C-alpha cells in the first residue's frame, strides 16, 4: 500500500468547504449540490489517487450533434495537453450507458489549495458542460444531417 496524505488533504478540503466529508468502506463520498449535481470523491490509497466523478448524461443523446462529438473527443485529449495530466475527462460506462466526467488526481502531488482548486474547477466544469452540451444537442435541428451522428455510426 502506498502511504498518502489522503485523510489530511480531504479533511482540509472539507473544512475549507465547511463540509464534514464522510467516506464509506469503499473510500467513496457523495456530495449533493442540487437535484442535478452529485459529485463523488473516491479516495483510493492503494494506488495513490483521489478520483472525482459525476454524471453528465444518463445515456448518449441520439442523434449526437457534430459539436457534441467534437467537445467530448477534445476533452479526452485534455489530460495530455493541460495541467500535467490533471484535467477532467469524459467516459462512458459500458454496462449502464452513463456518460461520466471524471478526474484522477495523484494525491502525493497535491496540497490543500491545489486539491480545493481542482475540486472547484471540476464542479464548474460539470455545470458548464451539462448546460452547454444539453443546449448544443437540443439545437441539433439547426445542424445539417451531414454533421449529425447516430451512436451506431460511431461504432460501425
């Protein structure tokens, strides 16, 4: 087991947010901000990571606008291009179809201020993405059929 400063970091972050973070036996803590915003923090001391995650969509919208596909793919490259790999990424749960925004943080490289900053930016990214992606895909009727993909087209 890697020795990390998870407890101290997470306690300090919770105190900064005026929250008492309580983790279950799996090292997970759910924070509910409103009916649409649930952020899960997972403390994984075995691999030295603190993982933030939240749902963006219950499933991929169909059809998907070209702009939505571009945004999701661009986010996939973000860790390679920004913040030394410490950026949010979008993924999909193969079993449920849930589209998830997540960020893996190496605890040994963090301090209280950096973790709080990452957490704040992660929540803001979730809110902005949810709003902009929902609006973008609902405006799909304005985008030509050549710029719209069905989920089946992506995996054909």
